[in-house]
């Protein structure tokens, strides 16, 4: 019996060692599996963070792109307004130049009209003076003629003859 007991004890010890080995192997496998799962979770967390960062960058890029688009659009509107203002200013300057030229032309025309009126008045006045002078000379000639006829009748007759002769010659 002692031998049986010793054998049982040895068998129990072997079983205990085997169980310990199996338990250790099972624990190692479970621990390895847990480590693998933990690594997967860490990788997933990292991937989620990377995805968040990438999405964050994309969202930031999208927002910045929209802002840049709006800024560019606003700048283009401002440029268009500035160009429209310059065009309107240029048109107004051209109109002002035309108005100034029109005023200058009108001044020149009015000056020419004044000169023309003065010339017409002077000519009319001279013509009037010429008529008055002719009338005055005729009156004077008539008076002188009457006096000459009364005083020197033969002088007038001789002058008339001379005039007739000169007309024939010419």
C-alpha cells in the first residue's frame, strides 16, 4: 500500500505539474490574446485619432477653402466696384472736358458775334457818314455852283466842256 500511495502521490504530483503547465499555457494564451486585443484597440484608437485629425484637417481645409472663396469673391467685387468707379470717373471727366470745350467754343462764338456786331455797326456808321458827306458835298456843290454861276458863269461852262471832252477821250 505504501507503494500505491507513493504512486498516487507521484501521479498527483505529475498531474499537478501537468495542470500547472496547462494552466500556465492557458494563461499565456489568454494573456497573449488579451495583449493582441489590447493592441488592436490601441490601433483602433490611433486610427480613430488619425481619422479625426484627417477629418479635422479636411474640415479645416474645407472651411478655409470656403473662406478663401468668399474672400476672393469679395475682393473681385471690390475690384469690379473700383473699376466701375474708374469708368464712371473717366466718363465724367470726358463729359466735363466736353462741357468745358463747349463753353470755350460758345465763348469764342459769342466773341466772334460781338466782333461781327461791332464791324456791322462800324460799317453802317461809316456808310451813314459817307452818305451824309455826299449829301453835304452836293449841298455845298449846289451852293457853290449857284455862287459860281452868279459870279463866274463862264468858268462853269468851260469846266463842263472839259468834262465832256475827257469823257469822249476816255
